[in-house]
């Protein structure tokens, strides 16, 4: 067995590019219909939660549907981060209005940060906020990664509703917000640079609007226009969304870059995972194309709705025994159990 950085073989990227060259055109109809349907079902189920008997089967089922539907709608933030500059302008604004602001995760938290995750000289290093070497850090960090999801909604709600207005009065607090609570990342040591935020046009407007959304929510509850339990349900729903996403994140990569060194293009692909799985079940925990994560890292600009087709072409032409074939897993459990096994040994295995 060898480490990722010791593999002599290189991935035939030119051949792979040729196989998918006709798939780069996004279909706006698919984006709009998928997102609006997901968000509509999610918020509709959220409303039903308050209209059915408390702790009934109907309420539990509505909550389950709301979590999965809003999780799918929220993960369009990943696609938005890859949109070309100036494209899907209305889509971005609508996504923020329907998902970003009410869920306290406006687009600017992900833009640029995710772009760094795809930079070859950043991926898997300390500059990559979306990567943590779980395989070498031990099982405690895997457990903490999931448990921390419970606190994320509270942190971001407090960040936008309380700390945002205060930060404009205190430069030290402002710097802390920008560096430590202005990005969606899994590495808690990650610090966002001001230059990163500067690349995101209108991020301060998004920040203020999220603050207004949060304050309005509190105001509606205070004046009894909305029931107080709506805040509890909102918290439980968003916590569930983040827990599911934290588990999915653990299945997105092997996290074998122990020393957080720069990896070659081939090694980055091998450290990423494709999980086609079941066509009905897998998209529930890895929606919007995220079950083809290795394919996405090969071709970040491919729209989510063609990743399955791209994956099948690559696998058919390159072969199951190829380097690309090594990225394929069959289900969530095999991925998580392998990571758990590696982290238990606390050393790099490949």
C-alpha cells in the first residue's frame, strides 16, 4: 500500500475532457424548476408542521420532508458558487431571498471560499477551509464534526442578528466576524481573508439583509404574529439539515492528505469520491449532483444535471479498473466505515 503522493500513474485528463466536452451548457429550466420545487415543498412542509397535531405522525413526516426538501434547495449554493460571472443573476437573488436569508446562509459565505477548495495549490492544505485531514486526526474529530452541526444555526443566527450591527461599531469585532464567521467551512482553524470577501460583489448588502430577516423573525414572534415555537422548529429543521450535510461531507473525500501538502491533480481526484448509489436514495443525502464529487473536482464547471452522464461516459471509456474507477464507492456506509477505520489507526493508508 502506498500513500496518495506516491502513485506513479497519471490521469489521462486530455482524453477525459474530450469525453465530456459537449456537456458544459447549463439548462436554466432544470435549475429553476428543481430549485423552486424543492424550496416550495420544503417551506410548504414547514408550514404544515404548525397545522397538524403536535408530535403526531403527520407532524413528524412533514418535518422529515421539510428537512430533505430544504436541504436540496439549500445545496444549490454549491452550484451558484460555480456560476460564471454575470450569469444566472436573477437565480442568485431569488435563492438568497428564499433560502439564503431565512436560513442564515447567504451566498457570500460560500463564494470564493469554495473556489479556493478547487485551486490545485490550495486543495487539502491549510488554505482550504473545506478540507480537514480526518483520516489522521482520530475518530474524535469525526464525531465532533457531526456534533458541531447542532451549534451552527445558533452561531450564524447570533452572528447576523446580534454581532453584525455591533461589528460596525467595533473594528476588532468586525475583523473577527470577517475572519472566523463569514464562511461555510469545516476546518475551524480557517481564517477568511478580506481580499476573499472583496471578490464577492455586494456581500455587505447580503449581510445586512440577512440581519433584517433575522430581526424581522424575532419581531414577528415578539408581536405574536408568529408562534414562539416557530423559532424552535426553525432551529431543529436547520440543525437537521446541517447534520445531514456534515455526514455527506465526510463521504465527499477520503481526507487522506495527512500533512496538508499540495497534491497533484491526479491525487486530488483520488482523494475525492463518486457515489452513484441508488438513484432514489442517494440523491436524498447527496443532492444536486454531489454524489459525483470526484467527477465534479475533475470538471468543476459541469452543471450538476449532467454529472451522472459524464460519470457514466468516463467509467465506460476509462474502465472500472482505471484511476477514475478507484473513485467509485457503492453507498454511504462503505465510505464512512473506511474513514472511521483509517482514523482509528491514525495513519495514512491507501
